[in-house]
């Protein structure tokens, strides 16, 4: 079975820029952990983690260039994980 892709895969320069962005977001996460932002600390840390995971999934794992079925299953597994997290937080909040 031959794989035909209409989109080009990223070049080495893209990988370097994404790697630098991941390093920057990691340093921002460490900085946010050391600063007291009250209720917003967890939200900011989770938002940065979501951005970092989106970069890794799309660029390094090449999901951006795969067929639609892979994207559907990835979204389905992400939604399942989100439901598990929400149910866990509700259990934690109402104990």
C-alpha cells in the first residue's frame, strides 16, 4: 500500500524551532510554579502543558500529516482522558 501525502513534512529548521519553543514553555512552567498566582497557577500550568503536548503530537509525532482516521481516534482518546479528569476533580471537590 503506497502512502500518498499532499502535504510536505516539516524540515529540520521547523524541528529546531519547535524544540526551542518546548524549552521556552518548560522554563515558563518552572517559573510559574515558583510564583504564587493564586487560583490561576493550575490553570496556567495546564494551558502550557496543553500547548506543549499539541506541539509534540502535531510536529514530532506527525499527526498533522496523517490521515483523518488517526486524528479522530486521537481526539476520541483525548476526550476520554478529559472525562476521566473531570470526574476525578468532581470526586475530589465534593468529598
